[in-house]
């Protein structure tokens, strides 16, 4: 997806077509090509993209909705913003291909209200396409409150249907009944860009990089204790250490890292060097997740217990307030973990925390509670030895260490 | 026969406000968490007697949050 840095903002339609060539029209062939390519969703779940597109195609009778999820509510992530502001036409190409392939008549670009630059650029890109007379279904923008879970698939459907950006409880899949009860594809912006490349150059070309289970490249956001923070396109066959070396390494010796974002996994410094990026291997062999491609590195002396608690407290405040286990569980966990992080635990605080982690898991309408306790649980497991010193009341200098990104203030409103 | 369809309890966590009647009616399948919200055993209900209790719990929920989900059994 990378290429020369476009002069004057984003890559205009002419430059885009000159660089990559004309886009082929979508159709049933695209489902096979996607399946052969092995492309997986880059919003964090890594679900096979061809299966999602096929399910909507099966249910579509000429009325279906394609939603490009570019809302990026994850505070540590910048990849979708960078992609959409530099290569909007690649993302839009993917969306149009999806619409043509599954016979959808409505294309929605779903953006956070806070992303004003992205909105302006996407708007300009849509106008360019209309002026060029491209024969495409109409593309429109829908905006949501800048919140962590506004990008959750059922929240997206709720919001695009005119409601709040809060998750729903539903027994039907979006592919059957999504936006305004129509078959709906909700797909992360980066995934759309990959689909547009695969349509042009084929699945064999895509498989030249990456691994068997995770072919191609992926966008990564590097944050915290790294010499050159930013967004990078990486070979999915690379190791975490390889990515760090190629991007200039860390500033101070890393004390660990958070991989995959706020729903991700904490890593010990020892495990980082040889860790694969391959989502399948990470899940099966390391019980970790590449999530939406974030690596946030802890600085020397930084403390994963402290930072994980800050993340938890943010996520507790970002609950949609709909499900008892999420509202009560995350608040209770946050309050208790704040005491442990400050090395001032009450007796049985740790027992409460482990009990509540198991108690809230899987009991929300969405995976917000699961993600929140997942990252906490990994911090407690990986940094078990250090956790003991917090539980024994020894002061931790990690509370004072700067250099790991702090969570923002919780968002406001749900529209 | 009932062999064709699997029935399991499910709670809609969006509707549930933790009245807790369900846990009194089918303690075999539902317990309450530390905040009074139901933890539901979602394995298929085979026992007819247990199914009757499950149906009573569904009927008793003031929020209509408890449902019996019916799924076609996946052939092995």
C-alpha cells in the first residue's frame, strides 16, 4: 500500500490511478480471490474477510450496505487515520469493490466526530470520484461520538441506522440483518485497502509476503518507548524484534510492552524479540493478540501493573452503561486495581480481582468487558513477580515513570 | 423429536437489571454474581423437568430479558 509520500496532503485520484492502475470491477470472482489471498480483518478480530463478504453476498438481493469502519476509537492506534488521510482512494476502492461483489447499493464511511481532517479528505475524495464520472454506488459519511466502543460492529450498525453508537444484543448476524435490517458488511478501513490491492494484483502477489495463516502486510502503530513512533507497513512474517530493529529500536531498555491495543496483551521484555506478528500463531502459541496492530513499549522502570490499571480505569469509564456485569464489574475491578497499583491493597484485594476477572468475562452484549479484563489478566500473569511487591505494599517507582502513553479522558455523548 | 433442536437459556444483558427471580426459580442453571446479575449456564437443556423450570424463569422475568434460544442441532 505504501508508495511515494503524496505532495500536498492526500493522494489525488489521478495519481492513485497512475500509480496502481485502474481498479477491476468487483463480482463473484472477488470472493474466490479473497479466499485464496487469506486476507483477514484488521479491526482486531482477524476474521477471514472472504467469509464475511460471502455471507453478505448470499443474503443480498441488490439491497445491502457496506460500512467502512474508520472510526478508530482505540486511543493507541493511528493506522486508519494515516491510511485514510494519505490514501483515501485505496480505501474507497475497497469499499466499492465490496459493494459490487455483494450487490450492495449503499456505501457508508463511518468516522469519528473528532477526525475532522480525515472527514475533510474523504469528502474531497468522494467529490473527485463523482467528478471523474466513475460508475459507482453513492458513498456517504456517517459520524459517531469519539468513543472506544463506537467502532464495535453492532454499535456501528446501531449508529448508521440512526441510533446511538452503543452495542446491541442480537441473535441475528449483521450479514443477515444489519443497518436498517439490510444485509450489512462492517469492515475496518485497512482491510478495505488490502482488498483493493488484492483485486488489482491477485492473491499470489499478496501471498509473497506474510505467512500461510496471515499473508501480506499489516499496518502497525508504534508508541511509547520507541525511537521513531509512528505508523508502519510491515511484513506479517516479521518478528516483533525485527520490527523494532528496523524502526530504530527503543529509547531505553524496554520494561515490557502492550501488544494489540487496550484489548491486547502485555508482554515481558524477554518475550518481545522473537515474538511473531502472525495473529494465528500469537493466539495459539502465545495466548496473545496482534489486535489492531499496536505496539506500545514500556520505558525502563515502567510498570505494567500501573499502566494496565490506567487502561482498565479508562475502559471502565468507557462502558456504554448497558450491561450489569460490565458496568459493575469494571468499576469494581478498577477501584481495586487502583489500590494495588498504588501498593496500598486491602486484604483479599488480589483474590477479588481474579474472581471478578472470571466473573465478568463473556457476559456483556459486546466484548468490551472481555477485552478490558483480558489485558489486565495478561499484565497480572506476565508480571506476577513484580505484582507481589505491589501486594506486599512496596513502593513502585513505575507510578512516576513517564514515556508510556496515558489514556485520554473518556468521550462524551453517544451520537 | 426434541433431538432435532437444542434449547438453551440466554440472558439479554441489555435488558436485565438484576431482579434475580430467575436464579431463585432455576438455581440449577442460574446463579447471581456479586452485583445481583445472573450468570447463566448456556449448555443445552436435555432434561424435560429442568426445561419446565427454565420456562417458568423466562416467564417470571419482569424485564423479559431471559429467553430460551432454539438452535438446530449441528450434525456431527
